[in-house]
């Protein structure tokens, strides 16, 4: 469960202070499927970074699964990112010199999982993403859709409770994009909290809950039914 | 993160950026190898010179006129009083001591030699038969000075190889008569070219009996008296004996200096040791330069891999994890560089020994240990800044590639 109370995030731009997030209150239950939309500069990426513990609020409180995130130190936040949060980026962010298998394995390596167990879990993830025959390929040998599926496998390999996707289909063609969305939604069906930041109206309409942002504030927060 | 995985990850990234890895390896290798090679050369030179001195006979004492240190206001140290000459009789007085094996009085000067219209200025050495064994010289042809009374002049000369070549050319030198100054001398021997002497090239001198030299150079005084003792232990009592004997003969004046071969050797040992440390220091600067190069390249690496570092942070790598990843990478690189440099240094000094067998060019142990330690140390130290820079990156901006 995610709970934000009076979250502020200010940036200094020149001599001006920009309120990227302006007193945000937000609660997201475990297993929700949330889309965040809004024009550029509305604060949606800042919100996502903050939810992912990559960024810290200037003021306000953030509770994740009952824990006060704003009080954690750097190492604790890093561990929390590893255990509870998965990221899917528009630009995939795969490490080019590593194979698909090694890329997926990274979060497990960082949390010191034994090699045997790592292999089992990566094999399972590859199978779930339908990438078994791509395991030993490097990113430049994969299609865009395959790359994003490798990235999703990596984001979910530690079985996090929240999956944060920033424009996950932004660099993909229609068909690969649809595949990736289906993959993400399937994960949501199994109980992961899915938060997608997107410009894509079609994509935004698919979520159960649609949050619209403008100038650092939430201007609409609607439950949707298909 | 398990230690094995840290090593593997670092190793992967080294392999992933071949050009810069090789560049840094090269710098590390060259500097470690140069430390080893330069110190090997320095050590080789030191050993060579020590060997040269030892070949003169380590149990040798050199008696020279005059005192090199003040010994109170004795009559001999008064202003304007030159020290008493060292004479042949002084030398003869020393032969009594049982622990002295041989004594060679020495007289040195410059003379002109002439043979069939060819002239040459040479160093003239007056001595006795004993000097041949005392300095371990070898003859190339003929015989050395005959055993005879020290104060008996005789017209015989032994010449160095260069003089033989320049004066006699293709003619056989032994048996020829030539002029030294205005006297005629018969050549009875030629020195071998490998004859060694510090401060004097045996190939360029002519040796005559000491009494002949005294008459040629028109002086009764000796330049040196060389004394060889039975053993190393005998040197100190013999030295005291010499000082006492000469003092008695010179009416109580301490007007001679006795140098032991040991003292000379020690001086050279110190000088050449300092030289080796000096070149090691110069080579160590190249290690420092390699360290700075490593820092630069690692800084470039960090900025090239900003997005990767941001990603690692997003996946749950803490600052200290990033720091250790970069440092392990630098350490691996330094280790390989050191290993290559060490190998090249050892092979290189072996090559020097093959090319110059006289120079026993082995890198000293302290140079081996310290070059390795300094190389690894600079590798780590100079990676600290880039690693800290990487660790401090803001993950959000890093992911955007800033």
C-alpha cells in the first residue's frame, strides 16, 4: 500500500523555485492498476521517481507497505528499491554488454541470491516472458518488444509489490507496445501494484484508475470501468 | 552482493571497454616494468663496481703521504710545512711484519716515449714485481719486472696494450729498445687488455722498476705504498703497525694516511646504492603518472556509464555498493597491470643479463615489493575520486544520462 501525505518536491531552476509536486495526497492500494497522465512538466515523472524512492520529497510523508520511507537512510532505500519496487523505463536501460539472462539476473546479484536459485528464477522469468530462446542474446540482438520484455522480467525478478512503468511503450511500435501492455496487465492480475505514466490516451483508458496531473497537482482521480 | 559477483561484474565491464582497459594496463605495465628494470640496472652497476674492487684484493691497504684529517697541532700540521715524503726506505721498513704478504711501492708520473721517431706521452708507473700479483694483473706477452733490489734501477719496461699497438703497430714489441725521456729501455712484457685498475687504465701505462721511475721522474718520493695482508682480520693490526712504523721513521710525525680497501668499497657501495634509490624514485614518478592516467580514464568511464550507474541504483545498489564496484574494477586492472609489468621487468632484466653478462642486473627485492605495493596503492587511490563521484550520482539524473 502506498500513502502520500502533503508531498512536496521543489526544484531550483535558476532563481526560481518550481513546485514539481505541490502538496500531493494520494493513496494506492495493493494490486491497483493506476495510470498517471498529464502534459509535460506536470510532475508525473517526478511523482513516479518519488514513489520509486529514486527521489526524496522536499516535505511531506511517504509510507510504503506501512513503512515510513522519508525516514530511511540511503542504504535502506536502496534495499527497499531492490525488494519492493520494479522499474520499467521507456529507454529499457538494459546493460549492452550483458546478455538477456545476465540483465534479468542483476537485481538478484545485487541482493546476494545464491547462483543456483538465481538460475531457477531467471529461467522461470524467461519462460514467463516467452524469451527462453533469447536468453544468451545481448540487447542489440533483440527487437524493441523483446528488450522491453527483458526489462520487465528484470523489474519483476525480485517479486516486488509495486511495478512503476514510465512510458513503457514510448519506444515501441503498435504491436510490440500492445504485447508489453498485456504482459504488464497479466502481472497486475497476479496482484502486483501497477503504476503507468503515459501520454497515450488509449493506454490511459485501460487502467482501473486514472490520475490526471497538472502543474504539480492531481486534478482528476477517477475509477474507470471498461 | 556476493564477492564473487562483484569481481565478475567488474571483470565484465573491463572486458566491455577494451580500448581504455588496454590503455590503462599499458600505463601500469610500463611503470612497474621500468621500476624493476632501472633498479636492476642500478643494482647491476653496484655489483659490477663492487666486484671490480673486490678483484683488487679485499685485504689491501693503501699508504699515502700527507694526512687527510687534522690530528691536533703537531709540527707537521703547521702552516707552510709540507708532509714528509714517503720513501723507498719507508716501504722497506714495512716488510718486517709477519701478517703482510706483499708490498708494492708506487711511483707515478708522466713521461714521453719514443721509438723509431714515434712519440707518445704516457703515464709512467714505477713499481716492483709484487704489484702484478697484488693487483691481479695479467701479461699478454713476455715477462714482468724481474725480482730485484728495490733501489736498483734497470732499463726494462712493461707496456700496456694500447702503447704496444700505437708505437709498435705490427712489430713484435718484446725485445725492442725504446726511449723513455732520455734513457733507453728494453720492452720485456706487454700487459693483457683485461688488466683492471681503478683510476688508471693499464692499457695506457708503462711500468718500470721503482728506482728507474725515481730517476726518470727525478724524485725520491713515492706516490703510494700498496700493502696486502694475510687476512681481513690482519688489516687493523697491520694498519696500526704501518702508522707506528712510519711515525717513528718520520721523527714522530703522523704524516701519512692509510686507507683500507674496505673503506673505499663502502664509499662506492653507498654512492651506487643512492644511485639505485635515485633511479627507483624517478621510476616511481612514472607510477604516479600511471595513477593519474587511471584517475582520468576512470572519470571518463564514470561519465560514460552514468546511465548504467543510475540503473544499478534503481535496481537497489547502494552508494557503497557502487563505490566498491568501481574500486574493484580499478583493483583488478591494477593487479593485471602489475602482473604484466612485473613479468616484463623480470624478462627484461634477464635480457639485460644476457646482453651484458658483466652486469648482474637482478631487480632488488625491495624494488619488487615496493613497485607492486605502490602500483596497487596508486591504482586504488586514484580511483577513489571517480568511484565517489559515481556513488554520489543522483539516480534520476543519471538515468537520463546526465
